[in-house]
């Protein structure tokens, strides 16, 4: 399902390196937990998926619309020079994590190691690691 949207983003925004894009979402934070007899109810922040593109100038985030077949909502760019720090944390099982420290805050994104029916996620993540796009500054 994401294949069509990926191709659209690459063409629309003229992304030069088709392998330097992956899929991710912000690190989810728990709002509250309500324990009840026999069940526990959790409230978490709303899930927001992104395409994340890495190149020599920086990182571009493309938020995706969950209600409209993952259509791209826009783009946001963070230059490498604007980062105080960048950290890639290899996860044990399902997801890796990137942490970007900016002057005005911190961005923490989870990067799934693979995504069902989207082989390109695993392939592109391997490419990004092998070509040092997830480098630590």
C-alpha cells in the first residue's frame, strides 16, 4: 500500500536517492493508564506515520494522512547544521530509533526494521545503515 505513496513522494519532491527514504513514527508516549478488574485501558498519543528522507543536507519528514490512504500532507526539513546532536539507537527486535536534538527541543522517531507487504522498508534501512545516513554527529 505504501509503494504508490513512496513513488509519488519521490517524484513530487524530486528526491535524488530513492533508497535514502524510510518509514517511521514519533516515539509513542503513554498519557495515562486505567486499571480495571480484568482489563487495563491505555491512552497513548495519536499515531502519526512519516516518510523520512536522508541526504547530505539534512533530514526531511513527510507526514502521512492515515485517513486518506497515506497521502503526503507536506514536508518539514531539518538541516544537519541545525542539529545539536543526532543519535541512532539500534533496537533489539522490531524498531530502531533516531533522536534529533535541536535548539528548541528534541525529536524522537521510531524506525520499524520491516513493514508487512513493504519489503522496501527493510532494504532501505539496510542501505541507510551501510551508507552511514544514520550517522552520529
